[in-house]
């Protein structure tokens, strides 16, 4: 079984400041790792994912996440946030040997303060 | 717009009733997933269908059932509704059922309120 822990339920940060959203996972099998973002009153959108290869993955809007196998972490970072980054961020995993369904963390609400 | 449509957007009903939520996947996607998002349970996987066949089951109650039709749209049936079933129900779709880390495209959700 897999589980995902997002310790920070809410993260307020000032505009143009850096931010890190933490994600740790637990699994007895290899997993793929994802970050999804949910803007207010919308469905979830894929932000970035790690399947294999380079442990640092980037999104088109400046976010990056690093897979750390020894610490079973996949933290999300952005060096300078914008107001438009205000949203709920979900870390998720899927079992590489199983079906494609996702196991989600409880989410982190990022609020960017002007 | 993800290309996944869900109807209705909102549903208000009473305890003990039965409702049907509908989902149309993106054009070309054969897999459909249902997720439940509630304040106390977070986002939970319910069930997955691939090309009409059940592919994986998660934390889906026995009072809930789903199916995927030949035109690939899917319906989630919730019966004997309880107050605790109030939640946002998301449908997602992807190209295949094979886990290659394919992106899942989420619909806007159906908000169910049980009174």
C-alpha cells in the first residue's frame, strides 16, 4: 500500500518570495510521483511528474521538484511566487506495477500575499 | 479546459436517496477514474474502468457502483445516501490503463450535498 504525507496544510508566502511545499511518501513498491494543482472552483491539473531518470523535474511555470529516494521525498519548490500561484497543491503517487490510479496527500493550500 | 466533462455540476438531495453522476472522458481516452474529495477524507480513489471493464478498485463503498458504456462515458451511482457522502466527485481520464505514468485529466467535478 502507498501513502503520501503533506505536513503543511497551509503555506502563506509573500509575492516574489521562494516557497517549498513538502511531500513524503511511503510505499513497499516503486512509485511514480506527481504534483497536481487545483485552482479555486476547478479540477486538478498536472504540474509535474517524476517517472525515471533525472531526479530534478521542472514545470513550464517555474516550479521544480526533486525526487529523493533515500528520504522518500518529492518536495516542490519555486524561487519566486506570483499571486496567480495561489491554489491547492496535491502530491500523489502511483504504483509502477499496478493500475494507473493515484494516491493523494491531503493537500497544501498556498496563499501568495501581495 | 481538460476536455473531461461532468454533469451535473451541483446536486442536492436527501438522505436515503439515489443519484447518478455522469462523466465523458477526453476524446481518445479509454480509461476513466472516479475520485471523491471530502474535507475529512481528502482525495480518495474510488474506481477505474478501462474500455468498459473494471480495472482497479479503491475505497469505494458497497452502496456505490459505476460502469463504463460502449461510447466510453461513465456513470457513478450512489445509493442509500448518507450525510457523510457529501463531497466533490471528480472524474478523470487517461489514454490507457497501463501504468506508464500517463497524465490523468480531471473534470471540473460534481458537488454532491446530502441533506
